[in-house]
C-alpha cells in the first residue's frame, strides 16, 4: 500500500493502554509456547507492528558465521538475508543505537532498490537493536510506515518498540540456543555412530549395553524413571573423548605403556570439553559422566582424583556399568572374563573402586543386567567368549 493522499484506506488510531496490554499479553503467551525460531520471529514482528501501528515490521537477527542479517517475513516460508552492515538495520546494529527517521528517502543509509522493484513507498522507519542476556547485540526490530494520520513514529512508539525489543532479545536467545544445541546434539550422535562403525570395535555394542546397565543400576538405586532414562541417554557418550585418541593406542593389542595410558586418560577431559558448553540437561549429564566415569570411590581414579560423593552419582553409576561391560567383553588387549570372576572383582572393589551402594544395586539388578548382556551380545567372531560366561 502507499500513504499517498489518494489512498482510499482511512488512517488508523494508536492503541489505547488497554489495547496495548492486550496485544502484549496475547503475543507473549503465544511466543512463550513456540519453540521454532522462524515462528517466533514472525510472532515478534507481528507484535511490534500492532504495538506501534506500523504497516510492516521485521525482526532481524545476526548470523555471525555468514556475516549476514536474516529474517523471516511470513509463516516460516521465506528467509531473507542481507549483508551484515547493509541498510538502516545494519547501521543500527553496528552502532548499537536506535534509528528513527520520518522519511527514508531523505536518508542515504536507506536502500530504496526494493521500493523501486515493488512500488512500495517506504517513509517512516524506526529501527531498534536488541541484546541478549550478556548484553551483546543479536538483532534489530524494524518498523516501517506509521498508519495513523501523523505518518511518523513518535517518541512513545520508540519506547513501545524498545520494550518489545528488550523482551525479544531475551526470548530469542533461548530459542536460538535451543536450535543450536539440537544441531550439536545431532552432530554428536552422528559422530557416535561413526565411531561405532569405524574407530573402535568396542564402541557400538559397548555403548548400548552401558546405557542399559546404567538405566537398571539407577532404578536399583531407587532413582525415578525419568532420571534413569536421562542416564540411559547420556551414558552412551561416556567414551566420546576416545575420538581424539590415536589408533596406535586405541587398538594396541597389548598392555599400554605408562605414557600411552596417560594419553588414554585424556579421553575423559576431551569428552567433557566437547559437551560442557551445552545448557541442555542431557548434554550436561553426558559431560559430567564423560569427565567422571574413571574416578574411583577411594579417590585413586582420574582425571581429578575425586573421592566418595564428590563424584557425581551419574559418574559412580556409569563406572560400574562401564567396567561390568569391559570385563565381560573381549578387548583387543584382553579376553572376556567369566561372570564369577567379574562378581568377585565387584565384591573386592566395593568401597574401593566403586560406591558400595552402586555395587549393591548391581547385585540386586544382576538378572536384568545379564538379560541385557545376552540381548546385546557382540556378534564379532574373532574373540572367543567363554560359553559358560554367556550362559
Ligand atoms: P575400556 O576397555 O572400556 O575399560 C574400561 C574400564 O574397565 C577400565 O578403565 C578398567 O577400569 C576396567 N577394565 C577393563 N579391562 C580390565 C581388566 O582386564 N582388568 C581390570 N581389573 N579392569 C579392567 P581404565 O583402566 O581406566 O582404562 C580406560 C581405557 O583405556 C579402556 O577402556 C581401554 O580403552 C584403554 N586401556 C586400558 N588398559 C589398556 C591396555 O592394556 N591396552 C589397551 N590397548 N588399552 C587399554
Ligand atoms: C529493509 O528495509 O528491508 C532493509 C533495508 C533498510 O533498512 O533500509
Ligand atoms: C566389546 O563389547 O567391547 C567387545 C567388542 C569386540 O571386541 O568385538
Ligand atoms: Fe572411559
Ligand atoms: Fe567405556
């Protein structure tokens, strides 16, 4: 539409305070229930447009990786991208200051190419950068053309849109984080798959069994189904740091030298570093488990030499699950142990390597553990498992 004198459409009125509250309550409720970034952007733009009675409103976000600004105009369909510093949005984002102009055609920062193509007449523009919780600028609100008879935005509009911008900065950050973490998670799971395929023979079935063992140990300890389930999802990543260990060490068919074992120990820290930056509960748990699954109850473990309950319960549980599986499986460096020998080790190490309560849970849940072991047994033929061992 245009704002020319012959425009048949009547001017609109500014919102009354009651209408303003209604718009804010309506949209914030909708936005809070929305998880998809694209939909959130559209809702925020619509909220801003109604608040300041603009013809158009856009919420722009910075894509730092690509050096671009992007937005979505209609429901999730089309993403628009412009170079980082371009136009009035770019200027507002670079300077960190709002831009407030009555007629864009008298401002050289405005790029009117688009108007020439579409016949739209951009006149009043209000652009407000917004920040995340750390105070970094992550995007900008831009409202175009005021639909009241003033035809320009007022100081009050600036305040209203700033309010929307402040709210949006904080909400968008968590939505973007969510998106980013989903991506990270997919990547990690994908990487896990790859390791299972190629890097380490032990990984594929080992991680599946450790997951199930951890789940049953958690239940045996009286943890909730929800927590047991979290542990089952997080524990498969306990050895993810082994991606960084050279094949010569990982696949050495012999005992490791002292230096090699020192190198091997870093798989705990590496796994932790890969996952610790996530705020997601699952990856947080996985990071802790990666870091602590080789700690020992008596303080003689690694990497930190934590003792007793200094070790997170998830770490103590995964330690039992991991060793139970490692002992019962053939490794390149050792054959599988028989069940009696494994149980004897857990008895001896109760209160030394392992949390006594977790060992008790292990004994209690042994039938379930053995069922998992049979179900998820390795089909690899080049290791002769003791048949008695697998009953
Ligand atoms: P992994 O094979 O998954 O073993 C996990 C843990 O199970 C070991 O942690 C250890 O606590 C226990 N475990 C495994 N095999 C035995 C065993 O024969 N006897 C006893 N008493 N415990 C056993 P640890 O020792 O910190 O080792 C971490 C990882 O380092 C192992 O994971 C494995 O990938 C590697 N590794 C350890 N020792 C050797 C070795 O002599 N040769 C090779 N090639 N790799 C080794
Ligand atoms: C736009 O309005 O679509 C971006 C360009 C500008 O801010 O001038
Ligand atoms: C294991 O379960 O870790 C042993 C797998 C194999 O050596 O084939
Ligand atoms: Fe490990
Ligand atoms: Fe392991």
